[in-house]
C-alpha cells in the first residue's frame, strides 16, 4: 500500500518559514524531479517542530534522521547522499549540546525530553471511555502493587521519598499530607479530589479527566489505602460536563471490573468514589471552602488550623489533592520514587502541566520537567511570539500569580524560583503577552475576576480587592494620580498580610508584580495619560487629520453621539468631550483621515 | 491538663493548651481589639468567623499576620500585638470597613453604643484613604426589627445567634464578594421569613444594621395628646436592667425609680405588668390543673405536657415551625396582653374612659412584644388591647431626652388597682420563673396545703435545658424548662416523637429568659451581666411581702368584681387565645 | 467485561490486552489495521472533532479500508484542533492538524491508501513515558 519509500518532512512553522523553508521544499522537489525520484520520495511541509532556534528543520522518514539549520542549497547533497546513497549528511546532523555527538535518530534527541508526559501519559493515546485500553497501559497496576506488596506506611514513605508536591498551586509535599492524615484516628476518613479548576484559562485538570480518568481513580484508591479511608469524593465543577461524563463512565467500569468497591483484588481493601458538583464559585477550589460546599454549607473558607488532614469533611481526617497530583501517583509506584525524584530540580520534583496561552504560536497543553526555563517553554515549545511581535511578559499562576519579564526568561521553572521572582506556580496557567498588551489593564483584568469571586467573609478581601480594582479602573480611565499609586502598594500589602484564605492572600500579586516590573507604564497612564499598548480606550483619542479630510460628512453622519462637526467640503473635527471612542467614524472614512492617538 | 508557655509583647504567658492567642493575651492584661469576635462564655456560645481581621497579630516565623481570636497559642510562640506592621494593617482594614459604611452616626440608633464607632475612635482614624463604591441594600421594616444592611460589617454574630443558638434559621450569609451580606434566604423581608422577632440578633449586632423599630415618637404623641388617657405597664425584667443605661452596676434593682420616671414622663397611670403576671398564673395554673386532673382520671385525649405561652417569640416559633403542635401550649395570653385586655375593659369602666381614648403602652425587655400587640386577635373593633410596646432601651432614651436625672429620683410605688404584684410575678423575668410561679399556686390549689418553702431552687439556673420533679403531696409533677429556642426545639422534638415525660414545660425564647431579651441594654457578650440581672430578680422576689400569685388581693378583687373565676367565660374571652398555622411555604419557579 | 478478583486476574487481563495491541500494531499477518485516533477533549469537540470522527468511521467503511477509529483525550496541540493521529501498520504514527472533512478525505485518499503525506503534519515534540521502560 505504501507508494513512497521515503518522506522528506520540511518544517513549515513560522520560525523556519522566515528562514526560507519554502525555498528548501522547492529545491528538494527540483532535485528529486531531476533524478526521477518524484514517485518514490515525497517532500512535505509540516507544522512547527518546536525547535525553532535550530531551524530550518528537515526530517527524513522512515529512518528519523533530523537535519538542522538546513539551507536551500543543501537540497542537492541531501538527495544525492542520503536519498540515493543512503549516507547521512553529517554536517547537517543535530549535535547533542552535552557531548557534541551527532544524533542520527531523532527519537534520541534530548529535545524531546523537553516535554516529558507523565501526568498526560495516556491523554491522546487511549480511549478514555474504555477501561481495557487503560489497563493495557498499566492502569490499576500501581494499585495492585501497593495493595499486595506494601503496607500503608511503606506506601506513604514512597510518596514522601518521591518529593511530589501538590500541583494545585499550594505545592505542599503530598507525602507529608498523607502521613498526617494517616496518623489521625477516626472511624471514617475521606479522600477528596479537587477538580474545581477555577483559574481562568486553565484546563490541565479538565484534560486529564477527559483523557485519562482512571489515573485519578486509581490514585485516589491508593491514597485511601495509605491513610485508611474507604470513601472518596471528587468535587468537580459543573462547567465540565464532558469530564463529568467520562469520569462517571470510568467509575462505573472500574466498579464492574471489581477495581472499585468491596474487597478490591481480594485484598480486603474497599474503596468507592462519589461525585459532588460545584456551582460556579472559584473560591470553592480552596480546600476548606470545598469541604464546606460538599457538606451543604456556604462555600466559605474557614481558618486553618485545624487542617483537613486533621479535621476535614464532616469533621473527619481528609486528604484533599489536586487532579494533576493524582495523575502522577500511579507512575511513582510503578517506576519508583527514585526514578521520579531524579526528574526536576532539588526542591521541585517531577514535571508540571502548563496550559500555554496568549500571544504565542503553539497554544496548547504542555508538560515539562521542573527546571525547564521560561525561555525554552515560550520560544522552543511554544514556537515563539505570534505575528512576530515583541515579547512583553508572561503571567503564571492565574489570578494568584504575577507577571515575569524578559529578565526572568532564563529562570528555571519551579515552585520556589517563581515565588522568588514575584509570581507563583499556581495550577499551571501560563499566559504570554506582547507589546500590544497593557499591563495595567492586565492587573485590572485579574482583579475583575477576584472581586467577582471573593466569598465576602473577610473585610480585606471583600472590600480591599474592590478598592484595588476601582483604583486600577481610575488609572486606566486616565484619572489616576501619583498619590494613588502609593496607596495601591500599601493596600496590596495589607490585603496579602491579613486575608483569611489563599484567594485574598494572593489576589494583589498581579498588581504588585506589574507595579514592580512595569512601573513606567503606570506612570505613563497617570502622568502622561497615555497607554502605550493602545488598550485603554479612555486614553486614546480619535483625531481627524485635516489634510486628507475632504469634508464628505460621512463620519459625522455615522457618529452615534454627534461628536463630529464641520462644514460640507470643509475639514471636520471630533469633540473629545463627547466622543465615546466607538471607532465608527474611522471605519467609515474612505480617505484614511481618522486615526487613533 | 497540658499547658503552653509563650511570649506576648515581651510578657511571659502560661495558659491551657487550646487557648486562643486572644484569651491568652487577655489573661495578662493585653487587650487586643476585636470586632466580629463575641463570646457568651457561660452558655458555650462563641462567634469567631475570623472575618474582620482587626485582631491580627504578628507571630514570629509566620509569613502573614494571624487572627488572635481563632489561632491557638502554642509553646514558644513569640507574639507582637502592636508593632507598626500590625497597627498599619489594623487601621487599613478598619478604613476599608468604614469606606463601605454609611456615615449616619448623627441619626443612627446605635450612635454612642456602636462597636464600629468605638473602634474607629480607638484606632484614631481621621481619614478614609480608600473611598469607593458602597454596597447598598433595600431597607427591611418588620413589626419589630429594622434591617439596614448598608451598615452590616459581616461579623456573622446575628447569623450565629439565629442558627446555632435559636435554631430559627432566618438569617444566612448570602451573595458573594462585595455584595455579600447576612439576610433571609433570597433576600426576602424578615416578615416573610421564619423570623420569630426574638431580637437576639439585635442584641448582638455591633453596628446599626439591626435595630428595633422605634415607637418612642408614638408614645410622645400619645402623652402630648390631652384627649388620651395614657396607661403604662412595665415588665419584670426591665427593673433589673434599666439602671445600666444610667451607669448603674448591672443587677441594680431600680423598681422605685422606674415608677417615678414613668410618672414624670407624664403617664396618667403607672401600672405594673407583674400584676398581669399574677393573673396569668391564675389562668394558666388553673388550666394546668384542669388538664392534669383529666389526665390522672384516664382521659387519653388531653394534651400534656402543657407549655407556657407568655413568650411571643416562642409562640411565633411554634406557629411557624411546629404548627402541627398548636393545640398543646396553654391558651392563656401573655401578661402584656392580659394587662391590655383588663385595662381597656375593667379599668376603663372604673375610670369611665372610652377604650378608644385610652392608650396602653408597655415597656418590655422584648422586641417580639411589638409584633404581639399588633396581632389581629388582640384587638376589639380594631382597637388594640395594647397600643405600643417600647423596649428598655427606648425608655431610657425617653427618660434622657426628657432631662430627667434618673439616679436622683426618689423611689415611688406603682398605682393601683393594676400595680400590685407578688414575688411570683416578678420572677417571670428570668428562666424558670414562670413555672416556679405556677408551681407555687398550683401546689396550694391542688393539695389544699400551705407551701412552707416558697423557693424552688431546683427550677433555677442557667443551663439551657433543665428538669425537676416537684412533689405535690405525693403526686410527682415533672417540670421541664428550656431557654433559647435551640433548646426549645430539643424539647419539642421529644414531644413530637412521643418521648416527652413532662407535665409542664416552660419555654423562653431568649437565653437567660426575658432578662436577656432583645430589647434590653446591650451586654455585648458579657454573660456576667445576665447573671447579675437574674440575681436582682430573685432579690425583688424575696423582698416582696406576698410571694404567691393567688394571694394578690387586687387579683382576688378582679375576679370577684369582674371575671368571676379563672377560665370563666369572660376570662376565656378576654384572657385566652388560640394559635395559627403560620408555616411559610415558598414555591420557587 | 471481566471481573478482576485478584492480582493474578489483573495481570492476566493486562497481558491479554497488550498482546492484542501488539498484534495490531506490529504483526504483518491478519490484523493489519489502520488506526485512527481523534482527539475528543472539549477543545477538539468544540472545533468539530465529532464530525471528523464520524466522517472517518463512515468513509473508511465505504471505501473498504480495514481501520479502527477511536476517540482519545487531549494530545496537546490545542492551536491546531481538530487533530488526529493516523497509524499505518508497521509505521510510526503521524499527527495531522486543522482536520476538517475535506482534509480528512485527502488523508484517506493520499496517506492511508497511498502512503503519501499531506500538508498539515504536526510534529510530535514530546516524549511520553512508557510504563514498562525506564
């Protein structure tokens, strides 16, 4: 069936295209035509390989040779040497930067290890609605191993040794959490999976639940065995109907197969899982608020201590863990804690799933080992900034995080480094911004969210965030003063210092980090009444240039508020005090006389 | 018992494990300011949502500030309660709260008595740096309580009292974020909710968000109207607490000054609700004995236990939440209402005044009484038996406004014939008092023997649910007592389940009984004040020459001249009532 | 559906399933199936992946091609949804992006039938751990 015996894949990503991959395709085709090989060898342009700094890329199938920094003139030697004679063109081979050895099969490239899918290992590989496909890829093998070969204490120790830290944002060592819960005695304990993923733009947990629900189910059962809980609960946001459906199917299938329920695998251990639904409150992602919501109470956080591991759901010892944390757990038991803790940095082990979004070419879900730099993520995996614009900032951690700039790009990503740089890991949202983003507006956007989502219990968050938001709004509307800027800082620090829960304790982070890193932009808004990114409408003015203006009156007629005046055939002007900046005039003008300043 | 040793502001402190930093600090004289925190220690009630963040302190090694009221003290903690970091945070948080609070102090009912106002003064706030939008809500006027939620600071005390102490469930935290507020479900009016008007929420609210409906204007107008004969009655619990409004120690009895003040205010007749309390005992005691007799004779239909019914908050509670049991309470009206009925018939006839020209005002420790006197069944041809009810606090305001120097007043007596009362009547003001008064009379009528000891200590105390068995000359009568609606609920559930073994139960809606009513001077969580008031009540009882209701000569005369005998037809018409099913059901479309 | 009552049961089940998978992917005897996986997470579905999956199921049958079409979770290429992975027997899988019915048709005619690659290939840029390999 296969007609072609060889394929030449040329990278057509934005980066390589700019370096003439079109020309490479053309030249290769020409060479093949000349040698009459056009029916045996196919040249195809592909999407971005993500290896943009070494582009243009040419990959040869089926032997997986990976040529880097290829020039159009190399087409001849590729065809003559590699295609015809079967000899790889050594000068074009990728050299491993560690030992300068040439890599002939791209499967061995370290580049591919830049993304290492552990939590996402089955996503995109198995059909999530078929438990057998999951079992074929080792689902429930870890549970079996733990139940039959380890005591709860041993299993907890393995978790501690792995160094796994909570992936929901808190970064608390998972093993420690399990140990504390196991040491508190009660007639009933609970295991809770926090699937309330609330950060705007974050979809890591959703993808795991939609793609590999069994990994979470299995891990919850292991958690139950370790701490002595027979009941598990998944608190999942109602806005994830597909994830809910797939989770239900998975739970039912697990029950049918005897992998959930009474006496699992004949070991005497029983465990079952129920679902609980959120109702659209971000604050219910905070563990104590989540627990209260499940109990039927108002979803408000309560003070810690006592921690849930001591007194949680219905007052019993409870472990609350994030979806992504659970997804990592079966692998840790199968491959061992020592395998896991070799990945990552000294204090942050393993990988992290990020939802890469914003002004970037390759928007999507990535999973990278801790310690990968931001530069690698944005420029290599992400394919660089869209439309060739200039990088401005990258925001991590959602509404709890901060904006990092050019000078932070070489920071290895891990929990402590990000905090030290003024941001935080959060649940894994990563939003890239370019020169067309206004940082003051960005801070205000995040405050929009936290003001809306605050539970309202404690004064600093309920009222303080509202005031922060109002202040940013004033600045964006061009009415801010320098005195206001000082107040922003003090208010932010007090809110952080006095709020009851993580929402309030981190909501001023976007403000503080943009104040630190983009103070000039704030000054411009306040002092010069200017928004350099062109985002804050109230700081923009629509102006009619009298030269090209012929006085056709088309703009005056389309203006909804009657702000434009002028005689027919004479130059027109816009009254800035009336103008609502809708832009209709600019759209209407055939003479390009109207522009934004 | 384990102890912890820590340092607060460089002072060494040793406290029991599990003590909060706040209490630990107070034990060495460091008074960390608080706003939402409230403790009614003796009743095991504590409100500590940790929401106002005023009591934050610095704890060495902790990244952020800790709320002192809900953080436990641990060994080796080093705490600083007044560094500049703490002061800055406290002031900023207070400014934030003030920025969302109307500046109504001039006309606010709580001015001078407002915890927020006091805090702003204490922390020296001169400017609010963070002004902005304010959260506003529709004002809610019910017959007894006004909710002005613009002034709510989300301290959650009212929610705690209503849900955990009273178990009424009318108030909850609703909405999220800036618009979060405490309110009945769906922000409906109190009147439509299951609220009983017990007023415990008003008693604990630190600001002017929850206040009583003010009837002093109506009283002043009535007093100023020359065509009206204004009669006043005053409840037993008032005399034990009114003095606090004038700087007297809690528990100072001011009966004489109270009568004098009322006279100086211009009331034509200064009477005593206690008189009607004796009347209540006559009617209710007879009813108790009647039911008891039928029960002992084998009547299976008769409803026992008999429940007291003088507390309107309690009546609202069972009408709204246990209407299926409305045949069980006594049919006797409350003393306030009995008084009004008698005043506008018996007494009006005596002084030849038309009932329409008589205005009956009651001074009550209670806010539910404002609702009670408006009940349709307590009026004749549209003319209510009791026209207005004002609270102890409102009376104090009237006295102060009239330039009367309360502390210099001489002791005076109440007028007759509706002013004489016994010791049994005065103990109505505290939990256990009504049933003790009933027992004093019922005992003598039932056994036809004279009571040697009039004090029944086994019925007294402050525990939420109490029980005692009184020996009626060989017949054991089992008495149950509950105060606070949460405790009432427990007894009601038992009756519903058929598990109740009592013959008679006394229920008071407010913790402590009427002395802790919603209209009393605010105790701000200090339960020693309630204890002191209770002592005063029992002291007045001991000072009375006559201590059993049926020995009140004016009561005897009332029956001879007017009512004939307890439970007569006239008594039934004027002094008894029946109850309604007031369960609210809402259909949510 | 198999009731797994012991560790041995689970291990046997896994071994059976893996043998089946192996035969399908590597054997060059009877089972030389083409495998098409369609990314059906919420982003995929929102971009029209359901229609694409139905197209493949219908058309592969109509054109008499021995194939197994399944749904799967997010492959990570959210910027190129709908994405599909096509694995021809004895070949490495290839991921295509921006797949609509027209491209699906092209993929069937050119790649599945003839081994001719079409534009729109998304190169895999990650490694997935395999549970049995270290």
